[in-house]
């Protein structure tokens, strides 16, 4: 290797790679790609029958589709909507991914196809969906914040048919609003995990559409590994086939490495498509193992990023359950000091979670890129007991000793407890408290 000029680099870019390129259509292997043909499963056939009844009779039969990640729910429902759009020009079809469109207002805006005032968005949606037949797909419904009102309005006040997708098979059972349940009365369909033969058929179809040549033996090996070790997540199988084809490496010994690479890629894709709240909750699980400690960290981060927002425990545990359904973490009940609590075990690479968090919230982090540098002055909670104002102040464990040494001798703040969570509980006499004084004290924690 030696010195080169701009022309030399340009020539290298233009030159053909030494390795044979056999990928003829890269988009075939994209995680967002909806193919021209799909593998028709019995479960999807049941959805089609229900849609057919609605289109012919006009009476909506709402559907909930359950299935683990990579079981074909999303691609099947997108394909179904495409088919309806081509065959029924007068039927409104709307696909909504609740990971990103996660509030009632955002859903209304997606249905209307434009931004509207929040004051009359609901009324406009009701008028629109009463005037024509419509099929609304709500994918990843678990990510929707406070879904009860939305589901009640769409099922009771409109003529639209809803197809709801959920990963957690107990989602409908856990709905606490009985009025919503009685209004929905859905048909519930479970998309079973693909077996190795089905995965092989899907990979073979993708190979035929996107590769110049392929090895059916390697395709069958990918399918067997994914079915056995990765819960039949067909997305991993598709990406593994892509990497093998990209490197033109059809040596069976390397298949496991490509499958693992694909698994990490799918994890990163899943994490990057999480809502801000869900990503923050996932990151808090990286920082602390118990839900009680992780909740405080998540709450503090959200307060910093969104000063006028907070994180309730109900929303936090809803996010935890959703992340568990996605296979990103595992919530484990344990007994500690005579009582039960929950611990969180991450099921994905910690580096992936940390990188995704720092890239999305870079502007809110310190110059070093370390979230801890911004957490020193965060308040978790405050309350008044008798003549004492108690404030819980966020404090990274690495900073505990230095903060104690700087402040333990102060007369106006008496530290009475160092919690297991790594917080310092400061007790301040009530007669010394006023807003300006408190802000001054908190500024000292920042320095």
C-alpha cells in the first residue's frame, strides 16, 4: 500500500469487485420489503374470509392477529391491504404501525392523511369512516398509549373494520375496559411460528427473485438453524441469506456466523424502530437490573428530555411487557428480603442498546456522550413529611463518594440515607425551604 490520488480512488470505485456479484435485487432482502408473492398460511386465509364478509355485507368483524416476532404478521397484513387497494378502489385502507404512531391523535391524523386540530380530529375521523367502507390495520397495538378510547370510538362510532396485530397473546384478555371488549368482540387468530419447511419455501422464493444463483442445501440449513435457535424468526433467515449471497460464501461451516450476524441486525432494526419511551425503558434496563431502580432512571431521563412529561409506573410496566414480547428483555420475578420483586435480563447485545440510545438522544447527552454526566442533578421525587421536605436526587454510583465528601458537612443539607438504587435522600428543614434556595442547592449538585 502507498500514496494514491483522487483519480486512483475513483477508479477503484468504478472497478468491478473481484468476487462474483450474485444479488440481482437487493430490496428483496430488506426487512421492510413486501414481496409480490407471499406464502399463504391457513391463518391468513381466515383473515381473508373475514374481510370478504365485511366487503360483501358491510358489517365489520374486528380481528386480532397474534404471533411471535418474525411470524409473518406484518408482511401478510400489508400484502392484504395492497390486494384490497387493487381490487376495491372505493374502500379506504390504512396501515398504522403503533410503534411510531403511538397516540390516539396520531392515529386519527394517519387515517385522515393530514395534520388536523386535536380538538376536532376525532369528529372528522368519525364522519370519514361512516361515509365509506374502511379497513384499518393497527400493527403492534401494544405500543399504543391508552388505546381504550381509540378502540371504542373506531368500533362503536364508525363502520370501519379493524385488524389488530399483537405479539402478546394475552393483550386482549388484559384489556381492563369492559366497554371496549364488548364493542370489539374480535375474532382472534394466532399466527403460529414457521416450521423449517415453511422457512425454506420463503427463502427459496426470495432467492429466485433476488439472486442469480443459490444453494438449496444452504437454504435448508439456514431454515433449520433459525427454526431451532431463533424462534423461527423468518427475518433473521432472510438477512442471513442476504449476507451469504453478498459474500458469495456458500460454505456450510460459515452459516451459523451469518445467522448470528443477521440476528444482531434484526435486533438493531427492532430497537431503532422503538418509540422514544420504549427505547428509554430498554436503556434503563441496561443501567439497572431491578425494575424499581430501572424505573427511577427511566423516569429521570424522560423528565430531562421532555421537561413537561413524566413516566407513570403503569406506562413503565406496559413498556416492559411490550419489550419482553418483542424478545428484547426478560422480566423475572425474584424474592429478596422477604418480598417479591422483578429483575430484568437483557436478551440483546448491550452495545446495540447503548449505541441506539446515544445516537437518538445525542443532543440531550453531555459532551462526552455519557448520559451519566447529565444525571447528577435530576430529581426523582419530592414530598413533605411534618417539618421536613424530602427530595430524591438522581446520583450515578460513580459520583456518590465525591458528592458525599463535598456536601456531608453542610449544615443546611443532612444526608440521612444512601439508597441501594444509588440515590441520595436529602432532608431539608421546611423553614429553610423556598424555591430560590432549592434551585441554588440543585445548581451545586450540577457542579
